[in-house]
């Protein structure tokens, strides 16, 4: 495992720490690749938490790569963009819930990384913003997630101004949960997730991806089929048996 991403299991949570504090955890190609690799292995954990080393979650684009971008070919720039898109896809399609534990400023691609997570907690006093337009860049990839999270007017306000806003304001928009006890909040969420069926969580995450593109009638048809399939799974059978027998299902580990 790359030392660009530190991996630590704490109870049901596997913590992935972006480890470039001297570069404010900027999303270099190597860091993005290391994070994709880390998200592919979860061991006994029931959810991931992504945070940053030092006092910044992630400042977004890497300065050295921004310089190189000016002379890169279209093919090279497309490869770099697809790598970042692949990271967000690795979060969205991951069978485990992914928590963004925003321990400091989250800007540009760093803001996108935080927003792409299933849950996002942030420490008070952090700044958040899609600052790409201020350097002539476009927040194209993250816009896919922002438009699914807030209304278009809010998305326009954030992306067309490139302004930085306190996470407290972002929380009022529904983007974050602000907490002064970041690690405890993530731990408590992990414990709650650990009570649930891993297969059911993975299946539900897939439904989020599939249903968002369908009209209601097609969505309900898909849901009816998926509901019937889920009932026959081993974990659903175990969950029903445990409920009827007034015991814990097998996926809940005894303390």
C-alpha cells in the first residue's frame, strides 16, 4: 500500500488518510490512484472514512500538475480527468458506505471528494468551495454529484462564483454535518452501519445509482424486481430468522 494513503482500522471503520500534509493533501495523480486502490480493499471494516493528514482535508489540484497541464496533450489531460472521475466512481459504486471526515479546508477537487462520499462530516471553521473557475478551470466532474445533492440555483451560486464558504453555511445547504467531535461522529455512524446487513447496504447503494436516471414507472418496476430478489438472499433470510427468534443476526459481531 502506498504511503500516500495511510490505512487504519478502528472498530467498524477503515480510515483512509490522505498523506501529503506538506502539499495540503493536493490530489496528485499518484494520490488519486493510491486512494482508488485503498477503496478496493476493506478487510473486516463495515465502512470507510476519508480524512486528511495535518490541518487541511484537501486543497484540490496539485500545483505541479497544474503547471504540467498547460503543455499536456488532449489525450494526457483526458487520462488525468478520467482518473479523478474513476475515484469518484469508486466511492459511488463501493459496496461499503464511504464517509468524508473533513478535518480542514476542502477546496476544488477536495470539495468534490468530500461531496462524493455517502456521508460528510466536517469540523467547524473549515472552508469549502468549488474554486475551479477562479483559475479558468471547470468543476465538471463534481457537478454530477452537486446537482444530485442540491438544487440547480445553489449549484450555480457555488460553481459560477468559485467562492469559499464556511462549512456551517454548506451544512445549511445540506452538504455537510458539522461536528466538533469528528472522529467520534464517524465512529458512531460506523457502529450504526455495523448493525445492518452488508449485502443489503451494497444493494441499496447500487439502487441509488440506478434509480436516479429512471422515470417513476420504470423505477418502480425495477424496485419490485430487486425487492423480490433481495428477499431470497442468504442475509435477508438470516435477518428475518433473527428477528423472529429475537436474536442478533450473524453479521453483528459480539463485543
